[in-house]
């Protein structure tokens, strides 16, 4: 019986993956903060999640307003980046992908969360699309990794202004030549 349980545990571990990647070295945490100061518009998006439940089905487009480096709550040898933000828009995510053309207004826009390197997508100057932070900031804790879904475009300012009064987004968008 112990052998069967042991074998099942090994098989199950082959199909599991690290969930929220919030354990950063101090240098990585500082790099995240610097990136957010320059590019405060991010997507909270679990690209590898299934398509049910709020976190997997809803994508939030956020403007980071404040960051703080804190001790990682599950490993005191590492750090995490806590942030405050204003949710600019909400989008649906389905098996077809992210729909940036159908933005929805967010009822409770103030948010405070932790940056997860695999769930936080931000601007990449290499192709002017949103990529997960683990592909933008050197993050070696879990080795080489690829996102489950492809990088995507940022929404057009006209679409954002229909659901948010954040006029700074238009300036940020134009400064990057999007």
C-alpha cells in the first residue's frame, strides 16, 4: 500500500506546478519595483489556470500606485512586492484568450495585492506586448519558464476611457508608441 501511495505521489507531482511565484531575491524585488515605476500598467492574469472561478475567468487591468518590498510570507529568506493599485478595467478570459476589446468597469477599483511573477503581466519593449514578469525581469527561482498563453496587446486608450477616467493611460500608451 505504501508503494502505491508513493508512486501516486510521484505521478501527481509530475503534473503539478508552482502556483503563485512571489518569492524574490532582494535584487529581483527591487527590479520589479523599478519596472512598475516606469510601467505602472499591468494585468493580473492567470494564463495557466482553468477557465472557471473568478481569478481564472476575470482579468484585471491595473494601474499600480504604490509598491513596497516585504518579507515573503512563506519563506523568510525571500522577499515579495506588495502593491496598491486602481483597477482600470476588467476583461473576460476564455479558452479563446483575452478579450481586450470588451472592457468592463470595475465596481471596487482600489486593490492591494502581491506581485506574482507568473500572474502579473506588464509591458515589454521588445515587442510592445504584455508578457509575464518572469519573462521581463530576471527571475531564476524556477529556472527557464514559458507562459501558457501568448503575449497580447494593450487595450487602446479610447476603449479604456469608456470604462475609466484614467487619462494618464493615454499619455503612457503614446509615449511607448503603441
